[in-house]
């Protein structure tokens, strides 16, 4: 988790399941909803990228160990 409290709040927020933002009993406009969905998707793609990168490193290490 990040040391910056605002960044930490966003990380916690994006780690949950996707849920459209609702404020004051009203949904946001299409532009705001789209921006939020884009940020949510970008966060999760980054997480997938990190995990795949680590998996590739481990596979490469395993390949080097085999004669």
C-alpha cells in the first residue's frame, strides 16, 4: 500500500469489485462514468501486467535451471 494517503484511498477503492459511482442518490453523467470505468480498467490491467511479468521471470528462471 502506498504511503501517500490519497493514493492509498484510490488503491483500496480500485481493489474492490467495479461499482458505478453514485453520489447523493444520483448517478454521474456518461462522461464521468466512462472516465471512472477507464481508470478502474487501467488499474486492473496494470495489476495483471505486474503478475504476468513476475510469471515470465519465474518461467525464465526455471528454463535456465533445466539442462
